[in-house]
């Protein structure tokens, strides 16, 4: 059974811990490693690897110390180049080419964001559980079967964003960036409708905007749509 812990989520930093009972992984390292260690009760020697989606600091700020701690970190070649940090623990992987870490088989896939070569990751363990991890993207072109767990961005609602722009709380220029870089509530709903959710046990909503989202509304609307257990990261 997959256990998921949110260590940090949002523009200040992102880090998630997953454990299938045999292999523990870190998804993103966007907070200082000392904070990751504290959150995991200093049991970071159990971490078999870390996946990084892209080069923005809120997703990779702790990378140097994670690598120094002897943890392999996996990302696209474009992300590695953009970060510009050389370390033997930093590994580049290719989209649509599987690799394994312990009991996890991991398939990176391309997503849409305003960076070099961003990835999402599909993870499957040896008992057949499938976890989809996708954040900082405005669109996912792929469909997935047999998912059991989703960690997926739900950054903003277009209605809330437009209200904030109209009232002057958010600058008009923010709209263009958001719609070309982050997953909205509306787009996420369309993604969920297009995919097989029959085996899904949990959906974790990630990276909610401080200004342009509403936790209870998002949780309620996704719950009503899917009938699944919803967590706000």
C-alpha cells in the first residue's frame, strides 16, 4: 500500500515522500535538505532516489545537499543542463524510457511548462499500484489506465483568477503566465474525465495558488466529480 506524505507544496517549495512498504522515494526537493530531514525524522538513509520535474527553485532548491547525502536524483537532460550542477548522483533520464528504483518502475513523460524540458512521472510498484505525479503543467496530452494514486497540480481556478484581476488583487499579466504554465481546476477536471479512474484510491491536489484557489471548493468539486478520496497537499 502506497503511503504519501506532503513535506511542502506551493510556490515556496515542493517535496513529497512516497513509500510502498519497500522502497521510499522523494518527489521534488524544493526545500532545504535539512527541512526534508527534519520532516522525515532524520531517516533519509532510507531514500532510494529523488525525482525532479524541472529547474525552478521551488522544485530543486535542496538538490545539491540531496546529492551530497548520497541520494540519486533523476531528471531530464534539459533540466540538468538548466540547473547547471554537476554531480555523479544527478542522473538524466529520457521521456518514455522506463527505469527502476527498487520496487518502482518509473516512466517519465513530457509536460507543458515554461522551462527547458519538464517531466511528469508514472510510477508502478511490484504489486501493481500506479501513481501519477504531475505538477507545473497546463496540459497533459497522455491518458493513463489503471491508476491507483494521483499527485496532481490544481493551481488555480479561472473564475477566481478573473475576479482577482477585476478587483485589482492580481495583475493582468499573471493571467498569461498561469494559463501557459500551471494546471487549472477546469483543465484538471477535463483530464480526470478523460482518464480511467476506476481503480483510483486517492487524489492529492498539489501546488494550490495562495491567491487564485480555494481549498474547500477545489476539494468539494473534485470529490463530486470523481467520488474519490481527495487530499489537499
